[in-house]
C-alpha cells in the first residue's frame, strides 16, 4: 500500500508558508507531482492554490482545492480552453501559435474582460542549469517555451504574464542565474506596465535541509520590487518529498544463475515507474517486528508502531534482485542487500513514493493496484482508496 503522512506533508507546507510570508510570493502545488486530493484539506491553508497541467488537473484543483488555479499546458484544444475559461485564474500558453489561435475567444470572455482570468506565455530563457537532458527544457530545439528570438516583433496584446520552468531538484543559486538570463532576454517585457505576473515554475527544492531559502526570498522580493509584478512559484516535489512510502510484500524467493531473486507484490513499471524512467535507486527498508535495532539508523518517511526498519545496503551476503509480478523482464527495482535471507511474507518499505511516481501508476498486466492510505498525526490510518478488479476492467471500455 501507499501510505502518506499528513504531519510530514504539513511539515513541508509550513516551510512553504514561511517562504510565502517572507518573500511575498504566491505559492501553488503542482498537481502533476502530487494530486492525492483527499490530503488537500490538510495542506490548503498553507498554500495559494494549485498549478494544473491542463483541463483535468484544473478541474481537480477547482473542485477540491478551491483556491487559485494556475494552468499551463504545452497545447490546448477547443474543449480545454472553453472549459478552463470558466474557472482558471491564469492560462499560460506555450507558443504564439496557440495564443493566436485562442486569443480572440479568450479576450471576449467575461472573466478575461473583468480581469478574473489573466493570460501568459511560457518563455525559454535558453539557460540550462540541470544535469539531465530529459528534464532540461532549455536544450536547443526544446518544445517547451518561447525563445526571445521567436518573440521578436510579435503582437503581445492581451498577455499580462510570463512563465518559465527550467529547474528540477535545484537550489536557489540556479534560480539566480536563470533569473539573470530571463532579465537579459525578457526584462524589457517585465519592465513594461503590460506584464503583471512572473511565474518562476517549479523545480525549487525548497523543503530540503540544504536549500538556501534566504536567497530564494531575496530573489523573489527583488523581482517583485524591480518589475512591480506578482511572483508565483509552483513546486510539486518540494511539497510531497519525504512524505510517503510504498509497502510491498515478498511473494516469492528463488535463485537463477547465481542471483537471488525476490518477486514482490508491487511492480517497478506499474507502481514506481520513475525508478525505470528517471532512473533512480529508491531507499528500501526491511520491516522487522521484534528485533532491537539501533535508534540511529535512518527510517522511512512513514513508520508504524511496533515495527523496526533495517535499511538495505548496496552489497552484502544476502543480496537480492527485487522485481515486480509483471511480464516485463526489466520490471526490476534493483539489487539490495539485507542482513538476513528474505522470506515469503516479508514486508519491504520503499521510501519517498508520494511524489511523481504515485501519479503515474497503472494496472499493467492486471497487477493489483496498492490501496492508498493516509496516516494522521495521532497515528491512525485512513484508507482513502482501494482498488479492485472492476477498476482494471472498466478503465479501457
Ligand atoms: C510547468 C511546471 N511547473 C511546475 C512543475 C513542478 O516541478 P517540481 O515538482 O520539480 O517542483 C513542473 C514539473 O515538471 C512543470 O513542468
């Protein structure tokens, strides 16, 4: 099962609330990273609303978060724009062709005329700060955002916002150099009276202990004062990082060509696809019920009373290749060493599974989807979603 800790979420959002208060930024949850809406009532007071990747996330934000909705999608169709115009507060466009296609309709809409809905453009400052190409929207030929070159001579009537999203798991020093690039390429727009908001996207690792929040606060304040704009931040990961786990059961253990293998009740490809896509190696813990382990050992984001947690190592005598119950030969989570042989029925805890990977789960191969559970401050567990055969059956017809 996926278990999400409400106190852990609130620990993150209280840090974000401080950033909002100190910097004057408006701060919204990027639903693409975490959209478990039954948790929204526990965190909404700390945040200004949600960032939606399109119509469906926008509807979720509108119906269940009930605060500001800031929408950006690489492309909208007629139905998206017609529906979004009824409730979104910002509607940001990825290209001039998309904006020109819908501009007339949007500018005639009562919510646009009254100023309730504002429109913006995602720009590409062409300033790469990350290491991984798949997460870099600034690569030459990127499909995400308009370059300064593409903007030259364009009629920008009707637009009042600029949006950039170029960071991924980064600190505020990378935001600083990115802002310098934005200033160089788009500063003339921000200085004009026409532009009233600047959305600095997500990718800010604000809730990590080493993140330089003071610098972020300074950068936001500076931008607000210099350009007289509202500044928006839309983190996803920073809100749900270290707040949830995926608990799995060992279903089988055997050996093949000298490798010890364990088949688990959860699958890399169906339940934690970022392990394969990013790719990354999750932290894994073996649950022991009676052992007396050192209190100094790390523990997963969610713990249960009466359990001890032994972190898996990279090397060791009892090294297992952990895999899922699907047909995909590569449905592998990795090789992990435990202090004793694994047995059928053992429980393993995969750390940090609340953000991103959880929003991408599937029922590939008809594997059982883990239930979703909230853990409240007093330790009580609330199962908010269980999945059964009808969920698998009804998804495709
Ligand atoms: C436009 C936009 N905003 C916000 C985010 C959230 O980023 P993160 O979860 O890294 O903070 C993303 C993530 O891809 C994004 O594409």
